């Protein structure tokens, strides 16, 4: 079962990796393989560590680790790399009422190979869309706005696959449809799906205004995308590829 919070925040404290679902078998969960954990110190961290004012808070190190599927018939490994940062948190000692600071290691995963699945890549999803979904899953970790753009691309691919027109003619001139125009055409055949795509459009609004979209919004948009794909599969018999990959 997915640990949704780790997807939303995008970090893990003290090497407590969540039990992400294995992307290969979709049955086992991924366990952190401690002997593989490698810290790669940046040149700046090495040079600055001799400075008398140095603190771990200034370090910008990277990590690499293997995660191994617990399913005995799978045992697949996933490589996870990312950056290590440190947060200082103030705690209160209940006995003395004094405050003290603790520096905590924070791991921010930036890349998985193979990518983790946010939802199952079922066979009925057309091949051309599957490829972009896999890219989307990895972009989530290191480039949130590109991930948001990829969602919009996938929605256009879905509309292409449903034969929703991408151009229209007016006074003898052919124009390219923007999303809102394409949704007018979709509405004529499936109002519910039109509403789903529209709500996803609004979840992603920050990325269109060059603001950094939050991981929480992005995560919700990905779950929304799964609903849109499932609706395309259930409502449009021609959606899936003739060759079932
Ligand atoms: Zn597995």
C-alpha cells in the first residue's frame, strides 16, 4: 500500500524509507538495503568542513541506495539517488523545560530506476501514452513543473486517441484547437470526462503561471489523471491499442 505522505512531501527523514510498491511485480514492497547506502560528498562540503564555523546544515551531499522487492518471486532492485540536506528542529525537554536544537538528516529522492508507479500501468493503456506516464512518474521527483506539463501532454494524447479534433475551421481558415476548444468537442460525447479534465486543468494552474506547483497539488493531479485514463478505457472501446502490449 502506498505511503501517500511521502509522495506529497517528497522527502524522508533519518533514512526511514517508506514501503513503496515494487514497480515490477506490483505485489511486493521495496525495502531499503542498508549496506548499499552511499554518501557522495560534494567538493564544497569537503573543503568547508575544516572551517571553524562549519555546520552540517551547509552540506550539499548526494546519496545512492538500492531498494529491494520483498516478494520472493521478484526480488527486483530499484536504484534511488537524491540529495541530503539537514534541518534544525527545536525541541523542549519535558524534565528541565529547556529548549534544545537537533539537526536532522533529510533525504530528498530525485531519481528512481526503474521509476516508481503512482498508479498501475495496466495493459489497456495505449503504448504511446504508457511511455509518457513512465517519464511523468520520474519527473515528479526532480522537476515538478515539467511533470505538470507532461500531464497536459498526456491529456492531449488521450484526446488524440479518442479522435477528438485538434483543429477547426472558421471562415475557410483552419485553426489549431487549444485545450478549451478540444473540451467543447469532448463534451458532446462525454460530459463526465470533460469535467474531470477541467478540474485537473485547475489543479495545475500554478505551473501555467510559472509558479512552482506544490507536490501535494501535483500528486492530486496524477491521481486525477488515473481517473481520466480509466474513464477513457471504460467509455471508449477504441481507446486501447489493437496490439495489446
Ligand atoms: Zn517486485
